[in-house]
C-alpha cells in the first residue's frame, strides 16, 4: 500500500523534530555523569586531606606528650632550676590541652604548636646543658674542696679559710649567678592607654616583668630584650632594627630596655610601638638578656 505523501511528510517532520531532543537529553545525561564524577573526586580528595591532617595532628600530639614525659623525668639538685622546670612543665601541659582542643584542619594553629614544640625542646636542651654544667662544676668543686682540706690539715687557720672558700663556691653553684625573672606578662593597649583585647584597637603592646633578687648576679647595667611574635610566628619589629647576641646566636628583637641592676628585685616595663596592624590570634613574647632566656608569655587578641 502506497503511503500518502502528506502523511510521509508529517512523519519525516516529526522524526527530524525528535532527534535534537534526544541529542539534548543525551548531552544532559553526559553532563550529569561528569558532575557526579567531579563531586565524587572532590569528596574523596577532601576526605583524604582531612585524614592526612588528622594524622599530622596525632603525630604532633604524640611528640608533645613525649616531650611532656621528658620534662617530668628531668630533675636537678638546684632550687632555681627546679622552679624553672615547674614553669616549663606547666607550659607543656597547656600546649597538650590546647592541641587536643584544636581541630586538625586549623593549619595555622598546628604550625604555631609546632613552633612552640621546637621552642620548648630548645629550652629543655638548655636545662640539660645547664644541669650537666652545674653538676660537673659541683663535682670539680667537691674534689677541690677535698684536696684543700687534706692540704690544710697541718694548719687549722688555713683549713678554716679553705673550708669557707669551698662553702662559698658551693653556695654560688647552688644559687646560680645567672639573672632570672618572674611575673612575665604581655598586654595590649588602645589609644586611650587602656588594656584591650580587641585587635583592631591595639596601638602598642607592653611587656612587664621583675628581675629577681640575686646577690650573686653581676651588678650594673642590664639590657632586657623582648621578641614579640604574631599568631603566625612572625617577629614584630619596627624601624629601630634591634639585634643582640645570646649564647653565641645573634637574634633580632622587637624592643629593649636597659636598667641598673644592683642585686635587688627590679620591676620593669618594655613598650612595643609603631607596629602598623594587629590581627586576631595569640601573640607570644620572649624576654632575653645576653646571658639567657628569661621566660615567655602570651596574650589573645580577638
């Protein structure tokens, strides 16, 4: 049976009209498949990144806890060092608590904790060197005292003089002649010279501390240097460009102040000015002399 020409034309028109719709449908299906694949890749990548960050946090946490154990096992026969050890143990305990409360995805905090871990390790190495040096010196002095007492056996006066010298040297070793500090604090001030914790209102920072009484410490002018670091661990410096050398290492300082130390306790404040901007986060300060690190403190700006 011959198809009617009009019906054939209508059928062909319908077939031509249907083809673009099929092509469009297939194209949409292909786009949907590609989007689904891309979303799956992004989700997998994010999950992998979070897993890696959690592993890094776990490793850092284990290192800090291990350092905490090292601090707990460290001890000395010297009251001054034991007091410093107690302070450092408290800093390590606070660091353990802070990292446990911080999400692994907070990379800035993780980097900050890594730097704090490095600083605490360095401080511990200094403790070990100081304890070993004092023990060696103490052993040397003990040996010298024994020899002095043997040599002075023939003369009571000479024996008494040498005994006093040994006791004096032993007392000097026990007390230590290195200058120490306490009450280290870092505060931020606004333009009205009031303490503030708002980063947008800070115009300067002030570090306060007390050089403790020590009759065995050298008398005279003492320069105290502060190193203030922002939440990213970057040292804050102004146009003065202050530098100093401690323990054979030259370092930059944020600010400094010279005081006259005569063996009695001295309270002092050091201002840090001319910093163009402060951001939110934890700021840390280290106080130094050319002999040693006096201590650290921090302040949180919102």
